[in-house]
């Protein structure tokens, strides 16, 4: 794939209680509005930008509703030949006139879209209907923007377009670069999947270098890269079939760089860990050239220049850069030698803004300037602009040592002229967010747009004259907008959910509070519809990890329409003792809402999904404050979960050892921690009525986890219910009817325990 203008996600941050937006909602309008229902959750449309023309005039985007994508064959999870259907509506939007074309005229399973260099043609990869159980067929189509015609390009030969193919035009716009896979490869992968799921005899041998499912998951990397003549459909193979993890096309179209999977065995240190050799092949074909060996790319993320000829990366806090015509990388931040008698390395040229004690800094890599002459690097001390040729660097942003005092800013891209850096911005204590322009010469940071609204997906047109982005007020679904480079105006390009204007929706507010350790945390409060100040409401706490941003939330809107306040609290998780965070943070959040006069202290509910479900049940073993709880696809037994879910490879061992579960080591290093964080072992302490909801086909957290807590609590005579969706997965419902049942069932559980008359 050609390196496109980066899609940037704006920091979406929220408002404190003292800001104007955070005031209690005003009284409802005189004209009646309909309640937001469970069915409405499924009908909300969201937009994804697929590609933008170089001048920013035309945007290709897909509009998606959960209503149209309710069913998936979860039994085929892990089958390299199966792709879950994604029905979307293709929208071709003219950012100048505001006109919208829908080339398909109906829903389509669209996978890729790419504009030609002249902006007149839009190439599309679409999954066509296939025989049930067979590999999906990929159609290559082209939309002519001037003639408004959609046509097929019939790809010739024995290979078919791979379902994970990229899509890119050749430099002359006469061909399309795609990845192909032989039908024999797909047949072999399907056969292996069937053997692992149906047998009749399945043998697992630890002498094999890969876990069986890990090896099978890499099967879809087998592919070749070819240029398809759009007039004839004839492919010209540029790179013969091999394991390609990813690839990029040079801006001038003369060569392709690609990462070739050279992994020798399952990596337990990284989920899906892959050793890749960086290689280059000329567009004319021929034998690939090795740029960087797999041992040197391990654990690094490459950042490429716009022309695809230079890349940079950070390794152990040091930044390296290399051109494709260089044999070795060069350090842009060489550490000073520390050994006695050793001559120190010559430090880079510095100016008054450069910290001389840079040997203690750990750097990360930001974007290249358009001409690749300069590079942004960052550390906890600030941002620097580095001259790629000389390694001289200038500090352009200074950060406070206390990270909590700095706004959240992320470097996104350079302006085409190389004079400024674009960055997303977000305050840490209120909903103030937007896009900033940092002038490199003056080091002045000027807001292009900054207010309480929620921005996301910023894209700068290649020639720099226009931005496209999504925006909402934080309570309603977002729409797509365009703005000139100076943000002197904003133009709304879509109205994705006009029907929602007739629905009653909740208002959100950012709330600060302190946990039991005194740490300041933030959470998002969504008021019940028709909120009356001074009246207390049953309140549902939906937990996961940390929350700061608002944004449309369908389930919260549904609960708010049923008379509930909904709060998303943050917690301060600590490796080795994550379980403490929930009781320290969530109960403190409950106290805050009670003090505000919003929450009824006797009518508190709590729920979570996946990691949040795990946290919910663990919280119930430590407090009786909550009168109803819902665990959606959450684990309860860290020991049995540790080596479960084989289709995910090493995911369930990695989570407690190194990532989200934060246990901090293996089961054999810290057995006591695994036991302490297994709620099922403390089920006798749970007094709160608990509803567990699972999908029988969940490959992430097996339904057997809820089975354990259900039978434990039943044995103890507690109030517990377990709902299973036989065809569901980690998101349990698997149809429109099941999704409606799912949402209404949760509300009914809270109605039963939080709205019933109080006992004397």
C-alpha cells in the first residue's frame, strides 16, 4: 500500500464539574420526543473514512449500522479463509459542493478503497457472496467519479485477490497493486482449520515450534504482490508468494518495501509476536533486497518518510534512522560513553533549547517532514526537531516533569511546507480539545480549533489546503466535517442520524474525585433523561479501566431513558495488586455522586464487559454497596483462564504476565496473586445479585468462566442468573433479536433490584 496521509485520532477529553457544559441539563423542550430504545442502539450509523484525494476534495467513506451486521459465524473464528461480514454503505463525498454519491446503491461488504492520483477513479475491494463454508470471493471494482459508473475488473489467472489485500494505484493510474493468494493455499488453510476443530483425532506436541493455532493464524500472510491492468484484468507478479506481514509502495511507484515473516517459533513475550525481515523489491520485479534483518526489527515500530525512502525507529530509548540506500542505521540520539578512559561520542550540535543531559532521556519517534530532512522525536522532557543529516536537534516544546500538569498533545503531521507541526490537543482537567499548529521557528503553538466538542479522525489533504474530520457535541453521534487549512470555517458533510433528533438523549459531564489513596481521578457522568436537580436516581457504574472522554454511548442513552444515571469511573491500576483499584476507585466515585445529590446510595448497580466484567465480580467480593451487578463475558478464575482460549495463541498467558491483567509474572512465580484475583475463590463473600451473560462461541473469555461463578453462587444459595447466547461470541448477541433481548434483559435486572420498593 502507498503511504497515505495519516489518519489521526484526536484526543477526546472531557469537562470538569465547574465548566459551563458540565451544568445539570436544562428542562426538556416543550415538544415531546420519543424515548431512545434498545432497537435504536442498533440503528445508529457511524462513519469510517477510507481514503481522501490528494487535494482533499473527495472523500470515500463507509457508513455502518450494527443493525446490518448482527450475525457472524463465530464457530469459524480462527479460520484464515473466513472473514466476518461487514455490511456498509459506500459514500463518495464532495467536500466542496457537499454532494454525496452512493456507488452501490445498497449495502456492500467493502474492504478497501483507494483514489487514483488524478482523483477521477476510486478503486474498491468488495467481498462477494460465496457458497456457505467456502472462502469469500474478492471483487475488484472501479467507480468513475465523472461518469458515475461502477465497473468490474475481472482478475485473470489461477490466483485470487487475498481477503487481506491492500489496494494502491500504480504511478500512471493504469494498474492496481494488490496481493494475491493461490487457491491451493486457501484450500490447505481451510483443511488445517477443519482438522483442528473437527478431528477426528487431534494431536498437540510441544516439540513443534509453533502452537497450532498460532501457526494457522499466520497462514493468511502467504501472498504474492501483483499489478493488475485495469483495462484487461491481467496480473503482473512483482513479488512471488511468500509470508508478507505488511507492505508499502514508494510515493514515486518505483519500488515496494515489505516485511517478510521470518518467525521461527511461538513468541510468548508478544501477542502475535513476529520476527520480520525488512526487504525491498523493484516495481519491475526481480530478487528482493534485504534492508534490515529480523533480529534488528524485533520490538520496533518503523516510521516512514512520505516518499518511502527513509525510515526511523526507537530502540531502548535511542532513535535510529536509515535510508533504503544505506547499509546501516545511524543514531540520531547517541548516548555518551560512560566507561572510564573511553572517548565519549561526539554529541550532536545543540542550541540554547537543547538539554545537555540527553543521555538520561528515552526518546520516541514522531513524523518526518514532507521532504524527510527533519524528524520529530519526543521524550518526557519535551519535543525536538532533529536534522536527519546532521543529528542536530532543537527543542520546540518543553514539558513539565509532572506529567499530570501537561496537556495531552500528540504530534500528527507536518504542514507540506515544513514550517509547522500539527498536533491534537486535550486539557487534562476539562473538555477542551482540538487541533494545534506548532510553528517550528518561533515555537509558538496556536490553536486551529479548540473547544469542548469531541473531534476525531483528523486527515490533512496531501497538498495541505483542507482537513476532514469527525465531530460531535459529545452526547450525539458524530458527523463528518471539512475545514480549510486555517480553520476559518467548518462545513458539515454528512447527517448520518437525522432520526435521532426526535429522540430524548442524555447529557454528559466530567466529574473529578479522589480515590482511597488520594489520587485525583475522572469519570464521565450521563444524567437520566428529564433530570431534576435535587432528586436522587438509581445509578449504574459501568467499569473498565480509565475514562475521560464522553461521546455517544447507546447503552447509556437507553439506561438514561429508563430513569438511570450512568457513570463511567476511572481507577488507578497497579501491577501486582490490580484488584485493590476497583474498591478504592469505584466506591470513591459512588461517594462523589452521592455527595453531588445525583445517586441514591441505596440503589447502586455495577457492570462491565470483558476486563470490566472481571473487575465487576472481583469488586463484589470486596464490598456490598452495590445492589445489582452484571458481568458480560468476564473471567472469574485466573488459574483456569491462564491457559484457556487456544485460538488466541498466547493471549491469555500474556495478559496476566505482561499486559492488561497486571499480575506481573507467571502462575508459578506468583501463585498467590492468581488466587487473590480469582473471584470464584471468594464467592462466599458475594451478596450482590449477579447476572452473567456469555456467548458460547467466545474465543477470548470462554463461557465456562461464567459457568464457574454461576454454579459457585448457586451452591452458596445466592441470587445469580446465567444467560447464554449459543451462537454468540465475546459480544454475546448474534442477531438483531438477540441484541434487543440483551439490552432489555440488563435493564430488567436493574429494574428488579434498584427500582423495587425499599424494604422497611
